[in-house]
């Protein structure tokens, strides 16, 4: 299996041949003693429980899916489509019983200098399946390292995958929650994970588990065109609203994201009825240049032959269009499409296209007066109390005293006794999964549990403040 190397801020991502061969044969490795939630390990070992109530067999701890997919729907294998982003999910859990975390047992259940490393294939083709690999290592775990793989396929001729800068984060119920992981995550040595700090100290039991996620961007190798529209020529998007007589800006970004030059690259745009090109407004600039060169108005009629576009280069074409015609207050969506045609070593006459739209409507349209019901105009009515409390729970008379029911009592007992049981495990793991899902969708979750103070804090201050010398990987 061919593995590609990725350079991120000077760090080269690769896998040793021996590790790769084992991972290819088993998808995860190495073969190791397994445990259950009812009978955890008596020593530090990672991702070896087979009946995790949320993720199943922990040996399968690397998952991948589209950025907006539910975390519980992430898979071992996914088809990659250019232009989309993908979330990589890596789970880690020290399976030692919490009994062995205390001083009476010489803290023998606590994993020290726990590290994670990850890599992924940077080029996908229909013939070669790509891989995402993660390895978890600790100085005193048995085995010293465990790893797992997920897979990526594509139907597109060539797809480039790159890491979205700053997207790698750790999630847990401790102070290190949502910390950004350093780029050393993508090296063979990896980077430390942790609870209150990224110091490698991971006690045994489920409440100390964690998740690391990062985002990959998929791009098609070759030519691409992106069309956007703006009201002011500064902030561009896929669509805007405009009134008759207004002038709006269109921008075309023509790029070569591939590894070979594009020749005979021709770009042509189109304007639907209701939009008219403003004569003399067409301009071109290359890459990040601040100088715009004027072009003829042929962008709409015959288009332009841009010649050769080298690898990694982008050409920008901008112009103005005027909204013409009569429109009502409901508005009409006017969509125009730009088409790029080019030749390359891979294919002759390849083409890409993209669209942007303007919703044109009559100016000075009055908004209809909303209909109000009795509860909106007179909320003090007795029959409105229940309805108002649903929309405004902070309103006087809506709040209830907190209750401590059987569930809270059981959960408190589990924490006090240090039992690493299935019910508590399910509760905590689902809670963390919900966090990751929310962050992947750009939402926030209000914490309902403050970080716990455990013996891990003592270990961190005693064992980790004195940073041990870095040891080389196996």
C-alpha cells in the first residue's frame, strides 16, 4: 500500500513499514488481551474493552465522516467527494480499573506520558484506497502502543486531502477540554494528551477517556472555478439580495489545485435576463497581487482563453452587473453560471462550473403586520402561563426547585465508590460524543458538570511538572 507524506509546518507525517504491514492485515493492532466494562484491567492498557456501550469494540477507535454528520454515524470507511470537509475522530481510554489509581496501589493504574499520533493519505484515486491511522502510546502501558485505521475511497480521478489548520482539538470533561492540538500530532512521535493539561497523565476508568478530532479538506486535483457575488465588492458570498437599478459585483476564482499545468484554459460566464454587464468593469489579477488589469467585455459573449495556469496558481476575474427589469415584492432568483474548460496531461477538454445568484425584488416593500394572539398582547392572563413559560423559562413563576432523584443518587454513588460500571460509562461517553457533534456543527454546549478534582491532579503536579526526557517510539 502506498503511503504519502504530508508536510505541516516542517513536520513530516509517515508510518514505519512494520507498523503499516500489521495495520494493513488487521486494520487495528497489535493482538492483545481484551477486557469488559464489568472486568477492567489491573494495569494501564488502551482501547482494549470489547463491550463499550457506546462505541462497541474499542479496538476500532478511528472513525471518519462528513463534517456535519452525527458523531454516532461516523464510519470506518467513507467515499470522499471534492469540495467537502471530513471529520476524523480518534477515541482513547485507559482500561485500568480506578482501584489502581490511588497511592495505596502505587498509582499503578495511571498511564504516564500518553501520546497520540495520526497520519492520512494526501492523494486519493479510484484505484487506491486511502487510510487514516492513529496510534496511542504510553510509557507504562501494556502493550506500549495500539493503533487503528479508517479508510477513504473516491470515484473522482484524483482528490487532494489536506489538514485544516487549527482544527485538531481534544475533548474531555476536564480543563484541557477543547485545547488545540499541536502539529506534532502528525509525526511518528506524536503529541501528549491529558486531562487538566496536555501532560500525558491518564488515570484508569472511563471518566478519564477522551476524544481527539481534526478536519480534512478534499479538493479535486486539476482545475476549479469558484463564483461568488457581493454588494460592495469586499464581502463575497454565494447569493445576495438586490433591487432594480442596483449594481452588484461578481468574482471568478480560477485555480489549479493539481500537480500538472493546465493548458488552453478558457473561462466563460453567463448572465440571466434581469442582469446586465456594466461595460468596462471587467478586470483580472493573478494570485495575491493587488494590481488589477482591465479586460474586454467578452467574459459574457465569447469568454477568455487564459493560456496556461501553473500548479498552485489562481486567477481572479471581477466585473459588475446591473439589476434591470421589473420585479415584485416576492422577489425572483437570478442565477448565472461560469464554466472553465482546460486540457491537462490527465484529460483533454475537462470542464468545471460554479454558480452564484441574485434575488431581485421591488424596493420599498412593506412587511405584513403580524397577527398577535391574546397571550402576546396580555401575557398575564392565567391561561397564558404555561405557554409563556415554554418560551421564557426565566419568567417569574416558571422556575422549579432542583430535585435530587434516584438517578442523581446512583450517579453520586458511582463517583464516590470509583466504580467503572457500564451505566456510568454510557452516561459519560454519550456526553462527550454530544460535545464533539456540537463542535463539528459549529454549536456550543453549556457545561452542566464542572471538572472533577481527582488523584490525577496530584499525579500531574508530582509526575508531570518534572517533564521526563522524551523517549523515542518503538
